[in-house]
């Protein structure tokens, strides 16, 4: 592969990654803005980690306890 093609692939990858991060940040800000408009959701936001963290812990524990099968 020529140097121009490699540079083009790397440049396109960086641009796509930057666009995805930028869009994700904007969507997160929009979600937080919408959730803050509802009093019930605003009161529930501090409790979110107490719900999410145990679920993530169980998923990670089960993933690590499974035997790895190499084909």
C-alpha cells in the first residue's frame, strides 16, 4: 500500500473517531438537560450508580468465571 493510501485511512479513522466522540458528548449533554427538566428524574440521578454498579459487577464476574475456549 502506498503512503498516501495509508495516510488517508489513518486520517479517515481519526475523523470518524472525533465525530463519534463529539456526537456522544452532545447526546449526553442533551440527555442530562432533558432529565434535569423532570423533578422525579433529577431526584433519581444520584441513585443511578447504586443500580448500575452491581449489574456491571455481576456481568464482569460471570464473564471472568466462564472458561475460555480457543478454537
